[in-house]
């Protein structure tokens, strides 16, 4: 969980389209970024499922020491994970649109 949330700020600040624009081979860069973003998406899904299971377990057994504080912290983590997931989805959509534009531009030249 920490590895995904530690990437949160860098992903939120990343300008994917700007990176592709200045790449030597934009299509290759777009494929590479899309692959990594989709990998991060699958990781956020797995982390989200694990967090939801932990939250449900805590809600079922409130006898755990500091259960209320743990619930608040885990729910906050889940919200951050949700934001990250949405940002990743948006970046994948941007890359997909950019790849289509690059493909169209390359084939118009021919």
C-alpha cells in the first residue's frame, strides 16, 4: 500500500502529454507510459480490494485496540487510492487519445 501511495504525488504532478510531446519517438514513449500506467492501475485495484477487506474486518470486530482510529486512517487511505485511480484512468485516456493522434499524423505523411 505504501508503494502506491508514495507514488501518489508524483503521478498527480506528472504531465504525461508533455512528456510524450518532447519524446524522440512519441509512439514508443506513449506505449511505454501506457504500459506502466496500466500496471499501476492494476496495483491500485488490488490495494483497494485489500483495503476494503481490512475495513470490513475492522468494522466487524471493533474490539481491536484503536479500532476507530484505524478505521479513519484506512478510509483516508482508500480515498487517496481512489483519487490516484481516477488520475491514472485520466492519464490512460489522454495517452490513448495522443496515440491515436500520432498514428493519424504518421499515416497522413505517407
